[in-house]
C-alpha cells in the first residue's frame, strides 16, 4: 500500500515539473501597435539664409512608438530627395522623441535636391525634401513602425534678395509674475543672449504660494508654451499639438535668476541676491535712433511688481544708435555693441538700431535689454 502511495506522489511531482517547464517555455511576441506621427508644427516654407547655417532649421518631434512591450526603442530620422524613400538616408538616430537639423543641414539637402539660388540658371530655387521617422524595437530591425512622410518646402535666397532674420521671444506668465495668468498683460520679456539665440535669461522678483510660472512665445496665444519637463532641470514645450507642460515652481517670495536653453531643453532657477542693487527714479532711452536724439530721454515705465524691470511700448526708432541711462544724467548709462538683445555694460558702446517700431524691456540688475519688433 505504501508503494502505491509513493508511486502516486512521484507521478504528481513529475506532472508538476513538466507543467512548470511548459510555462517557462512560453514566449511573448512584441507586435507594433498604433501610429507614429510627427508632433511639431511645420512651416509653409523654410527660407534658408547661409549666414544662419549654425542655427536650428527644424526640430522634429514625434509621438512614442508602441510595440506593446516595455523595452528600449530606437528612432531613425530619415530623408528622401525623391520622395518615395528608395533613396533613404538616415540623418540621425536617437532614443529620444526629437532630433534637430540646422539650416546648414537643410542647405545641403537643398543642394542634393538640385536647388539653385542663381537666377541665371534654369534650376529652381524652391523645392521639397521629404522626411519620416522609423522606430525600431531594441536592435531587432524586423520590428518597426514608420511614420507618414512629411515634406519640407525649402527656398534658397539669391544675392539680390533680402530677408529680415526673425528670432524667438519668450514672455513670463503665471501667478508668480507681474502678468499673472493672463496671456496678454504686458508680460515681461526674457533677455535673449546675443551670442546664442536659443539661450534666454531673466533676473527678477517672483512670488510663491501659487502654481508658479510658464513662458509664452506669442502674446495673446497660449501655445507655444514652455514649462518644466519630467526630469530635473528639463524644459518642455507644447507647440500646440500636445499637452501643456508643468509650471516652474517658486518656493519662497524673492529674487531669482532663471535661464532656459530652448535647443538643449534645459533650465535653471536659482536664488539671486538683489539686496545691494541700486534703485533708480527713472530710466530712459536716448540716441540718434530716438525722437529726442542725444538730448532728451524717452522715459521707460518702471514695474510696480519689480522695481528693477523697465519697459516702453510702441516706440518708433530710426536707423541709428541708442543707450539706456538713469535719472536723466550720464552718471549711470548702459550700452552694448549688440543689436536687438543682450546685456549692456555700464558706459558701454552705443546699441545699433534698425528703423522700426519696438517694445523695449530693460533690467537694471544685469543690464539685460531686448528690442521686440512690433508687427
């Protein structure tokens, strides 16, 4: 009787072992699911200026690829001159959801496409180059998702054409700022660095107790909207095709130095000691670019939220130069050799100006200034 029990127990054990062995042999096969789409907003026409070759021409962004499994995904940004991708060229690989190409890159692609800016030739100066993104599961190139094709309409500039170069501007919005959560409330502008158009700074006063602040590119429009990303010191943007980012938060009332790099998608926010900073009764602009010439200041408006922030809106300027000065005297003045934006030095050079109508912001903490053309 005991022998029968032992045999029965052995049989149960063998069955259980086989069952476990069978379970271990089950494999999960990943399958592509959903679409892969570009999420950035494309221009109707990309005007290519050789002098701006190092600038970003386009930053391609796209949605997450879904293979219905948690694993690494590699992305390829591909280019085609013909358009059917029989001539596919991989111009970049990344594990992120974005890849930037410079104006110089686009100029090279335009040359490959046979475009020519010379009016004396029969070659066109405008044409399309085609792009798509390919997602690959890990290193397995057999599992892929490919996006729809996106054409970029490229235009070359010949020697007789003149194009006014435009720059991105960023404005504060949020309950930590003077503008509160209004998208068109004379929102203070960040200072764009003259040596890096993708780098912006702002030294100023912020208040705590609310959500914080974000950045807008166009007054009166909520997108594009910049804010904090998921990672530490990571910036994020909603260009109008996605979700709005989180706000930058302020821990306590006080002065801070904020910097954001819109190309590297990074930011910093640190305390700033403004206790020893001078305060001024008036600050104005003057120079042969202004209506009053070098004799009479056009006074700027001092912020009631932050005594170090000044602005003047809708001022008409002529071709020429200007400077900022305090209290209608030359005891303290600021200037710079850089047009449009930068950081002026005490007793610095005259700021070159091109005729137009501008909104102007000035920060007496660091001499930051920006002239924003009014369209």
